[in-house]
C-alpha cells in the first residue's frame, strides 16, 4: 500500500493474487483499522492512515 499510495480493490486483488472479489473484500475488511476508505468515480479507494503508516514504518503522509 505504501508504494501505491492509493489503490482500489481491483488493483490490490490483481497485485497480490487475492482471488475472488469476496476474498479481496474480506482481506480489506480485516485491514480497515489501518486504512482510509474514500469513494472516487463509483469505486472505493484505499490508502494508509496514521496507524497503518506507523505499523509499516512509513513517513509518507498522504492527503486526499
């Protein structure tokens, strides 16, 4: 997530081989405490929040 900055479910699903839409959504749901989720052009876009950045040791602060 840190390298991509912003990613949709489809991006993450393809990059990480998450399989079905349902499985990808399960993974993202488990990560929700570490992500900001915004709607853009009818799709959800995910990016790391402060807790997520601290967890992976990133110093990039991303603004929507």
